[in-house]
């Protein structure tokens, strides 16, 4: 019997596992490389040629920016009244309209913004960092991890319907699981293949990882925070007791929504970056380089291949227009 899996089933199962479907598909070669053939893009190769670029998002504007370096004349047609596409930072007064809903206007105070699209530049997005450097967009570290944030599980269980610090759940789980493993390792249940010396090292690791005491037991420690902060003199602070493992489980705090340790994954590992002042600074820097060839409010409605090029029809507030571009 043929052992096959549909793309939909694969995506559903991968998502259910909590892994990113996109990197998994790349790794399994289920997403083939973009089929575009290699272009002959040497300096001056674009002389006398007109290219029409659909969409003034980061991809469209970067394409125009690079192609113009090679001498191509470019026209970017962007349906919206702003550039940047998904790379959008909402600021006070910004509006957005949905097909079924009335227009929303952001009432933010001056200086405040919300990155509605991309907010993080991961360590492996070297191309993005390259363009930020070339375009003079300053970057700063993006804090992807906040152990002081709260979980709030709605439902049953003694820890639900109230605020619980992420650091408490993370450290309690590390503590309990490493205590279990340390006990098993002490009885040579999990380390049969290890030498006595290596076994001792594993135990030492489990103690450090779980924050276990000398008896390999998980108890209250400063890792999970204080009920009363330590101060000067004899104010040593008051430690909070670990939550019971059964309480954590029954309150739903091991559900993927809560225990989704994003920073374990390659794409979200620290250190991450963001553009200082909002991610739309990247779009704005690109727009400044290509503004003279960018048409806003120009929605492409038809694309027709022709013997000698391509015909693109777009509409704007003035009406319907045609543009012809070259095949390259
Ligand atoms: C909520 C969210 C969070 C994200 N977070 C991250 C992140 O943290 N880090 C990261 O690296 N990436 C992130 N991404 C992905 C990133 O935003 C996109 O990969 C990137 O912005 C895509 O750029 P693009 O130019 O290819 O497409 P788009 O930005 O979608 O640009 C396409 C453009 O085409 C225009 N257009 C569409 N149809 C027409 C038409 N008929 N005529 C004319 N114009 C048209 C659109 O208006 C748009 O401006 C996130 C995306 C979203 C939505």
C-alpha cells in the first residue's frame, strides 16, 4: 500500500505538534525552491527596459531598488494608499478599513506605535539586516522572552482564573522533571549505557538544570521569584513555594498556548532585533529610494502576457489605465 500524506494532513499534524510548519516543510523538501530561473543581472543589463512591479511591500520596493541599480526603469503599482504592505506600524490617526467592518482609526498618543505586521528580525534574517545597514535603519534588540509575564488560564484547576508568573511555571516544570530524571538516574534506570563517571556528570547536569538541592529534590528557590523581595540587612526575602505538579496540569498551564517556549525554536532564538521607532522605518527607508517610481492607490486588475512583453491594467481614482512592461 502506498504510504503517502497529503499536504493538508501534513500541515495539520505538524501544527498539532507545535512545530513550525514552514521550517518543517523546508527541511523535508516539501517546499521546493522558487521556480524562477536565474536572471542575467549584470550592471547595465536593464538599459532601455521597463519593469512593472506588482505591490509596494518590502519585496516589491526592494526589487525596484536593486533593479534600478542595474539600469531598469521600474514602475511599482500599489493598491493601497501607503507602501510597506504587511510591514506596517500603526500610529495615532492611522486608519484601516475591512470589507465587512467600518473603518478603524488608531487613537494612540504621540510617539506610541504598534507593529501590526512583522515585529521581529531573527538572527538568521541576514538579508533584512543587510538592507537595514545599507539603508541606514538603526536596529535595537527585541526582547522575545519575559519570564516576569503572567499566564492566565480560564477554566478549572486551582491555578486557573488568576495570574501566575511564567517563571514560576517554567522553573517548577524544570524542577519536577529533572527531579524525576535524577531519581531514575540514581537507580541506573536511564543511564545504563553510561560509565559511572559520565553518570555522575548527568546527575550534576540534572541538578543544575532543575535547580535541585543536594538531595536531588526540587524545592523553593529564588529562580521562581519571591513573595517578598529581599532588601538590606536581615531582610532575606520570602520565597514562594512551588506549585503542585498536579495543580499546574489540571489548571491547563501545560497546554501549548502557555507552555509554548518560543525561544527554543531556531527562528525565535535570542538575539532578535527590531527597527528603532517601529518596523515601518524599513518600509519608509525603501520608499525614500523608490518614491519616484511608486504609484499608490493603483490596483492591478489584469495581467496579459504578450508576444513582446506584458500588459498590465490597473485602476486608481482617475479611472482605468494600461501599462506595458518588457519580458526580461
Ligand atoms: C501579523 C504578522 C506578523 C509577522 N511577523 C513577522 C516577523 O516578526 N518577522 C518577519 O520576518 N516576518 C514577519 N511577518 C511576515 C512579513 O510581514 C512578510 O513576509 C513581508 O512583509 C512580506 O512582504 P511582501 O512585500 O512579500 O508582501 P506584502 O507586504 O504583502 O506586500 C504585497 C503588496 O502588494 C499589494 N497588492 C496586493 N494585491 C495588489 C493588486 N492587485 N494591485 C496592486 N497591489 C497589490 C498589497 O497592498 C501589498 O502592499 C509577519 C506578517 C504578519 C502579517
